[in-house]
C-alpha cells in the first residue's frame, strides 16, 4: 500500500484521541455521581474540550505546514500523555476540566494535521472519500472502545477505581508518540515563501466563498447532533432505561459502533453512488428513528435490569441512529476538501475544526439544559431541527461543488 506508514500513523493517532475526546459523556456521568455537580454544570466539560479545539485551530491552522505536521502531532501526543497522568492525581471536576482542555488543544493539532495529510497522500475525489471515511470510521471504533475501557476499571464501592484507566490511556498515547516518531514523514513543498500573516488571513478569506459558508454551517449542524446524542447517551441509559452505571456506559457503545460501521460502509457506497443520495437517505431515516422510537420510551415501564437480557429492545433501537448519521461528517468534509486546491487544505481544515468544536459545545449544552428542564426522554427531539437544516444544505452544496468543478 502506498504511504502505508503514514496512513497507519494517522489511524493510530485518531484512534487514541477518539477514546480521550469522547470519554466526556462518561466523565459527565461520573461527575454527576461522584463530584455532585448538576446536569447543566457538568455539560460545561464539552466546552472545555471543544473551545480549546476552536481556539488552537484558529491560531495554528493557517501556518501549521510551516511547523510540520509530524512535529505538531508529536507535541499533541506528549501533552495528552501528561494530561492523563494529571487527571489520575487530581481526581476532581476541576481536574477533568483541565484534562479536556489539554485534550481539546492537542486534538486541534492532530485533526488539522490528519486532514491535511489525507489530501497529500490521496489522488482524486474517490480515493479521498474512501480514506476520509475509513479514518473517521476508525475514530468511531476508538470511541466504542472507550465505553468498555472505563467500566473495566469502574468498581462498585471504590469511587476512585475508574481513574486507573488514565494510566492505560497515558501508555497508549506514549506508544502512539513512539510510532509516529519513527515514521518517515514529508511536508508539502508549497509552503515556502509565504508569510505567517498572509497564511492566517488566507484562512478567513476562504469564508468569502458561498461554498465554504454553507459547508461550515453543515459541519456545525452535524456535530451539534452527534455530540449532543453521544455525550448524553450514558446518562439517558441510566435514567430512562434504569441501567447500572457500568451498563449505561457500555450500552452507549452501540452508538459508537454503529457510527464506525456506517462510515466504513459509506466509504464503499460512495465509490458507486453519488454522495448526495447517500446522505439524504441516511438523514431522513435518522429523523424517522427519532420520531418513532423516542415516543415509545415515554411510558416505558423500567424494571430492575440485572443483565443485558433485561434491557428493553428499545434500548438497542435508538443508538442505531449512529448507522445513519455516520456518513454525514466525513463525506461532507471530503466533498468540499477534494473540490479545493491542496494548498488550502490546512486552513480549510482549521475552519472545519473551529465550527465543529462550536457545534459540539452548543449541542451538548442544549441537550444538557433540556435534560434538566424537559427530562431525559424528550431532550433528543431537539436533534430534528439541525437534521432538517442539513437536508437543505446538502442540495445547496451539491449545486455549488458541481459549479466549482465546471469552473475548474
């Protein structure tokens, strides 16, 4: 396989950060139970994760090629290794804030680097679509692993036992650091001769294009949906389905696994089917799941759940929504990035990360507020609004990318 070492490094880095980033829902549940914080207060962990992603992307994306993608990812992995260790010794809600701030800032370096490198090691839209979907698919399987890792270390009667998982996570990031360190990596040659200020301004000039405006709105809407559901699903499982804390966390893995499978399938489908048909069908099915599955949970009689066989069938049905929302993010990213010159992929990725981070923060905060005000059963109905808006964005983007290709 061409560029095998580089691609392996991208998969590994994304996999490790998937576990860390999306443990926020688990840590929110632990914060509610261990640190005694309220739902709306706990939801601020999403902001501590996402706002540093947006801020760091804003500051570094335009000139990251000058620093070097490999060096940027090594810095990120080193920071997070120490962040995991500090969480173990800190053991508080404030320590969790610091951890996610570190993870968020580091992921900004990782994501901008990964997306930019994908553009360098692929040729053509189809190859770009395939690698983007598979990398994002691996990310989802990393998330799924998180939902099993944390319960392994979670011991009833010992509220601090779960913190031991951070020693394992620190080891994983250290291993990822070593693998990347010995991977041969070349930076693009087109970065020579441009000032940092010009590169920084160039990132914002991209927003003058209608294609980019519609796209960043789409990215914002999707992450609002995904993070809103993913962050609060463990709490939903505990309160609505009556699951134990460990089982509530593990059941949330169904969403992550379905997201991973959905993205891998999408990578294959888009080789033969136009992306707009795939995304339109998937979004409509996701809306139907929200409309027809959630109402059945309103009068659900929750009995004692001793094992997986006692979980109501509906408990498995709703997380399957991940299978259908899965293709949205990687395909939208790929469609737009492959329509743009490779020399603007780094600043464009910066914009993707910034608006995705803002969408994740707002989505989690809104769902957290709704959990408190209208209850866990009804909170997820909010996702229908951004889903409907996304459908409109698809058709606008399809027309704009077709026009852009015509002009090119």
